[in-house]
C-alpha cells in the first residue's frame, strides 16, 4: 500500500489530500469513492514520492515508491 510504504498515517494522508480520514479508510478497503476524491488522494501520494503506472506484464495499475 502506497500510504504505508511512504510512512504516512491515515490521518496524515487525509490532511495532505484534503479529504476525510474515513474516506481514506474506505478507499483502502476497496469501497467506491468519487473520481475527484481519488484524484486528490493520488496527487497527495505523488507529491509524497509515489509514482503510479500500468504494469506491462499484467495491464494493472501499480505503484513505485521513490523515497
């Protein structure tokens, strides 16, 4: 999980992405979240050092941590 790999708590990521802490928990549980909210979370993670990409072997989303 990108958040944990970057050493961020749920509370810290919520603050950085300007969303509610419960939204971070729902997102990590795989529950539906608005596209705009996901964009805010992704931006915060990228600014903290995460890089998102599509894995060529599987075609699935993946993340690399640049810390």
